[in-house]
């Protein structure tokens, strides 16, 4: 099971765990965190998402400020990329799988201290994608 935070285009957020997210599939299921015992998993359609964040934990460190630059002491693997979402959020990281025209791609944040381990970016929710 992967801990995830699903952020929707409309601003909704669902936190939980998934075992069946596959980028090439249209939907997946999330066992919602803090749901009553015996609750049914929620079905999510990937097209409704801004991004799917695979996280270390659901709270993160509220004092941590996400760095938008690469640390020279931590060599990066993959192509460096900057993603600007339509809602104004910006992510900086590396990717192995971005290709224009694909529905999405994975990004690993540049900030080694981030609570985000990796993120699946839904291409349709972006305003600009640029290699650095």
C-alpha cells in the first residue's frame, strides 16, 4: 500500500492508501485515512486529479518550506523539470517519463527534505512544463 494525497482540479483533497494506481488506467481506489473501520474504498478517476502525491506521512512538517532548487550536495537522477500548475503551484524536481502528449508523468521533488517521495502529475492540470 502506498500513502497518497490525491489533489483534485476542483481543490478537493483525499488522503489515504492505494495499491492499484497505474498511470495507464483511468481509475484507482483509495482506502481513506481516518475513515471508520469497514469503510469501502473510494474510486478516483485520474482525469479529475491535479496530481497524486506519494507521501512519507499525512501531516508532513508544517515548519518545512519546500525548496524549489537542487542541492548540489545531492546529485539528481533524471531530467530536471519545473511544473507550473493552473492553480499557481510550482513543483521542481526530476523525471524519467515526461513526454508531451502523455496524460501524466512522475516527478521526484528536488527538495530532499520534502514529505513528497514522488508525484504523478496529470498533464491536463498544468500551465507550463519546462526542462531546466
